[in-house]
C-alpha cells in the first residue's frame, strides 16, 4: 500500500492564508487550527503538514513531504534540486539589491568588493558568483534593511513587494536578483515515485489559479443584439446563447477575464444587455 501523500503548507506568515484558501478551493476538505502541526484531509488520501515557509524546501528534499507550497526565493536559497510543479499566483515579490541613497553604486558590478547583508545568503552568493562579481555576503536573519545604517554592510539584498520599506529606510534599488511567487514544489524522487498523484494536485491547484482570473457572465438581451454582444464577450471560444420563452429575447453566457469585467459591464448595457449576473469561477481547466 502506498503511504498517504504529504503536502507541506506554510503555518504562518505571508503565504499561509492564501495557501490554505487555495487548497480548500481546490476541493480538499480539512481543518487548520493554529496549534495543529498536521491535518488529515477528509475526502482525499492526503495529509497536510503545517510548517514554516522557509523549512518547506528542506522537508521536501528530506522526503518528509512529497510536495509543498513555498516561495521561489526560498527554493533559490535552500531548494537544491527541487522542481517547481506549478506557479500559484500569489506571494509576489522580488529579491532586490539596494544601497543607501547616497551610495555611488549604480549597477551590480559596482558592488564588487563591498559587503552585502541579506537573509538569502546562498541565493545571493550564487547570483554574484555566476556574474564573477566578488562580494562579501553577511547573513542576517531579519532587519536586513537597517544593516547599512548600523555600519554592518554597504548594501543589502532583500525581498520587496512595493519597495516602500526600502524607501523608508533610505535605500535605493540597484537591480533585481529574482522574481518570486508562491509555488508548488517537489523533489525528483517524489516525482519519480508518485508522479500520477502529484499530477492530480497540480491539476486541481492550476484549475483554482485559472478560475480566479475569470468570471462567469450571464445576461439577457434582445435576440437582435446577439452578434454585437458575442463580439464584445467572446469568452472561451464563443458564448452560449439560449433562447428564452419570449422569442424576442436570448440569454447569453460566457467566461470572461476578471480584469475585463469593469469595462465590459457598461458596454454590455449599451448593447441592450440586462439582468447581468457576474459569478466567480471556482475552478477552470481550459
Ligand atoms: P514569511 O516569512 O512566512 O512571512 O514568508 C516569507 C515569504 O513570503 C518569502 O520567502 C516570499 O516568498 C514571500 N513574500 C511575498 N512578499 C513578500 C515581501 N514583501 N517580503 C517578504 N516576503 C515576501
């Protein structure tokens, strides 16, 4: 008998809430309490391990979990030969090299010979070594952005999403080392041994990611407006057009980009559309 599939999930921090809600939206029925270290999924033979986001690459590499949700930045830092199975579309951030505003450094090469404080020492060392830029990396656990002020370093490599924390600390970005988001990751061993099970998790989570980018749009319109409305909301191929009991009217349904709904609604109204309903799409497999 194969062992229960174990999936490692962030137990706190920035990736926790989105990870839990995506797994639920994917159809997994489980309960997450703040103290529980693991949860048995009720409707699928799967166990969730709740651990620190930064420990997840190691748990996958050590085969404690067959797969896990973590950040691309943490895979770069600690991920060895792990594989990304799916990009999950949240936890977006960048690993950025930055210097005090008054620094003379303009580009990455100018950092040669300088001290860089970071909580991503492995990723930073690899990045600069690959470019033959000789830097001294100072590993810090937190408060990286204050290191230049304290005289600990000449520059920092840190995660940013908006960049405002860096600005507040008087830092100026020099360049991006990598772009990150939450991903589903696995090891070559789990991929070889449990590929079919992993595929099922990927399909379900990808369907959630795709679904969240879409809306189901439903409206009534005069039959004479069908072509105009179909041109405005072609959806995934062509919209579904259903005749109504009143022969002069039709019902039109389509899947549209969530981003387009704002502009679509007034256009549809102008074309004669009414009783317009916009619904979320739970999961979508294109
Ligand atoms: P945690 O330390 O548990 O809050 O998780 C940190 C992870 O969240 C990072 O490794 C990134 O993958 C992700 N993340 C997304 N945006 C940010 C940000 N602005 N700062 C730090 N981490 C971020």
